[in-house]
C-alpha cells in the first residue's frame, strides 16, 4: 500500500496538471516560452513546435528563455540531443547574469561534461551567482574552496572580479 501511495504522489508531481495544460494551450503564442515546454512534455504538441517557439523567444534576448532553450537542446526534448548548441545558449543566459544559467555552468564545469572537470571555472560561475545573492551559490563557494589549492582559489577569485560588472 505504501508503495502505491508513493508511486501515486510521484505521478502527481511529475505529470502536468490538466488545468496547466489548458492554460498553456491558450498562451502558447504569447511572450512566455514555458507553456510550449509544458505542452511538449505532456505530449500535447510536437517537441519541434516547442523548440521553434523557445528559439523565437530566446533570440529576443531574454535570459530565462535562453536558459530554457539551451536546456531543451542539450537534453534533446525533440529526441536529438545537441549539448554543444545547448551550452552556447546557456552561456548567453549566464552572460546576462541569469543565476540558473550560472549555476548550471558551474555544475557542468565541475562534472566535466564538456571536457576535463574545471573547479576554477565552477568557482567563477558560483562566485558570480553568489555576488547576485543566490544562497545556493553562497554555500557552494566555500565547498568548492575546500576542494581547491590556494593558487586555484586565487585564480577563481580573480575571474569573479574580472567578470563582475562594475
């Protein structure tokens, strides 16, 4: 019985609510790209249509949309994973100071998803997000420092200073 309850809760949490899907249908061609992702995940519209919608909004320069589009490309929402293209869009969002993009780049750098793990780049990304007031990043910076040697910490701090808008 407990297993069935846990499964039911998991399905409720992961499946989009019907009201959300109906709302997304009505706002699909508005300014927010999130409904397109919701409908694609629900199987209500083709993923290609969702990607086209996301790309259109991302090209207008909104960092949240750029992050969503980059994640959709990297994760292959349409069945074709394009991590390099996705990363480029996430970098655009990070360049706007979008915290989620900075944290994503930090995690990707730390794991080495696109080459060797790079603690210094992860530190830079988390440091920039911390400077923007993100509590997760504020906690991540000392954790990263505990894994770095002094020269790496100095290099990471220098990168944060150089990349912080004056």
